[in-house]
């Protein structure tokens, strides 16, 4: 009876997880930045509030869609970063969608120059701009994920990485280092790997401060989110944790 009850609970949690990752919003717009630079962007949002898609500058020297990944906040705004394939962040996006119209700003990480999205009009969703939020097959996780961004105060590139090592079926050992200013780092205990439930795992008691986090894997990136109280970050520097989006670098 106890085994059947536990199985039912696990099944319910799996169904909730699958439903949360369904696409619940889909947008596509084109227009300009500050009335000058032509731009097109499209993104999807899943039930977990993760937003992902692509941005495209048709008049760039070598035009190609660039990944934009982030989240929808409780106020209904979208905050995404522009990621190159190597994980470097080359732009910050703050967007608002209301009554079918998009407004917001794009910011250069190095100069902090802000450009407004202007004359944006809704368009059909471009082919190849979506599909980033498909849950990753547990058997296809990468070995290395990472990101980097320019830190204006330190005047250098900083970022983080996630390294994974297989530890059996649906089990992985991890090592995380995140340095957006201060350092947050930790790894799974020997003999206690993370256990995947679909494309996710939750790992608690990372260190003596009882820090815990969740990892959600997609074909091109992984999202890390803290699951424990702010006080559990005391083992790290101020205002830092594992939280972030890390781009897949090695399969």
C-alpha cells in the first residue's frame, strides 16, 4: 500500500512538471531599435515562466538568429539575455507585451547604452525561432554548460559553468561555479548524485549552509534556480547563488 501511494505521488509530480513546461505564450514582432536598427524577435514562454526564442538583426554584417533566454516575472514583464553560441551575453532585454504590442529596451552589457524597441508590430512566428523549450532527454545531457558577461565594475568577463558526470541511469554528479561578482560554488557529494525526474533534478544540502537548487535541462541550455531561503546563501558571497542560464558547450 505504501509503495503504491509513493508511486502515485511521483506520477502526480511528473504530470505537474510536464504541464508546467508546456508552451503557454508565443510572440513574434519586428520593428527597430531607436527607430534606426532593424530588428525581429520571437519567443515562447512555458508554464514555469521560462522565456526563450531568438532575436535577428537583418542588416548586421553576418545576420543570423541569436538566442534570447530569460523569464517572465510576477508583474508580467519579460527579462531575457542575448546569448552567443559560446555562452557570451551580448545584450540585455527588458520587454513588455500589452494588447498585442511590444515595448521595452535592449542594453549593451559593455557600454550600458540603452536602446528602445520602436515601431514594433506583430508578425507570424518565424520558422526556426522557437523550439528552445523542449524538455531535454535525460540521456542527452551535456558535459559542460556555461555563460560569460562583461562586468563593468571589474572591467572583465565573468560568468559561470556547470559540469556534469554520469553516475548511472538518470543520475549525474555535478560541479557548479558561478561568479557574477562574488563566488558561489559547490558539487554533489560522493555517493549522492543528483537524481533526474524527467529533465529536472532538485538537490538539497549542497553545503553546511543547507543550500538547495533546481536544474531544468533543455537541448541548448540549463536553468538553475535556488530552492532554499536567502539565508542558505551565507556560505557564498553576498547576493550570489547558482541561479542563472548556462549554455550547452559540450555534449
